[in-house]
């Protein structure tokens, strides 16, 4: 009997946070059938989104967020944190990011804690939505030039290479100027992950972590929201 009461309370709380997210940000939130504790996940998601202007979230064009219990691996030791599907206006999130928010270590720096894995993942995937819905901005010369991005090899440019012991080599999809600055190593993969990463740090209140020229770019781009 106690468990029934608890389940009803959880369902009521889930509905409350679902309504809050829909009313404020225009996003319908769902969980897959194997993903429990949705009331906790929804509450965390709402508070992650809260610092971002609602108009900006809506302009990202994300209409649905889906929590998934198992999204597989990017690499043998790293879970797939999330992805953006432009055709479905959907962001999928790995619930594990919300249960273990402080791993892996690339979400920290020598000055200490800055963003949890859940915060960075939500904002990064929203960034992909904003990039796409505002006109594929990450592929425009005004952004590409800030890191010297090129889709083909050019003299003086480099390509991200990651070779961990016992795992296959990971190569970046594009080439960049080795003097360029990035928020994290992940942004060195390509221009669109660079864009989404800078977006995520900017809107999460850590824009001081964004390299100065890229911060100035987002100051101009997002001025109507802030």
C-alpha cells in the first residue's frame, strides 16, 4: 500500500515537472520504457534549462526531449551522452548523465568544477538545434574563420587525433588552426561541435570559459536574448 502511494506521488510529480517544461520552454519530455524515476529526471532537466532565456530555448527548435536508459557507447570506455535529431526536432539524453553527473574528467579543469555532465550535454545538444534552425551557422565563414576550420587538409592545419591505450584511434572530421582556442578538446572534432560546445558554456553562465573571439561572436548573435 505504501508503494502504491509512492508511485502515485511520483506520477503526480512527473506530471508537474513535465507541465513546467512544456509551459516555459515549449518542450514535451518523455522517457523510454526502461527509464525509471522520471520525476527526478524531469526536475533536474527543468533546473538545467532554467538559466536559459525561454525564447532562446524555443528558437533552438527542439520540440521533444527523450530520456533513454541505455544509449550505448561512443567508445568502449565512454557512454553516448546524447544526440540531436533535426528531422524529428528531438534531443535524446542518456539518463546516466543525470545519475553520475561529474564524470568523465573533461568536465573539470585545473581551477576546479565548472559544468556537470548533464548540464553540458543538455546545453550542447540544444546548441546543435540552434545551429541548425538558425541557418547552419557553424558552417558559415563568420564561424569557420575563428578556428581556421576546413573540411579538407590544408597546409598548416591539423586534425584531432585521440589514441587511448587499447582503443581505436579517433579522428576529427575537420581540420583546424593549431593556434585556435577551444572550450574542450571535444570542440576540436569539427566546426559544429565547436559551435555547440561554445554555445553550451555561454548559456550555462560560464561564458568566461569561451575563447574571447568566440565569446564576442556569441555576444553579438545572442544579444536579443540577454
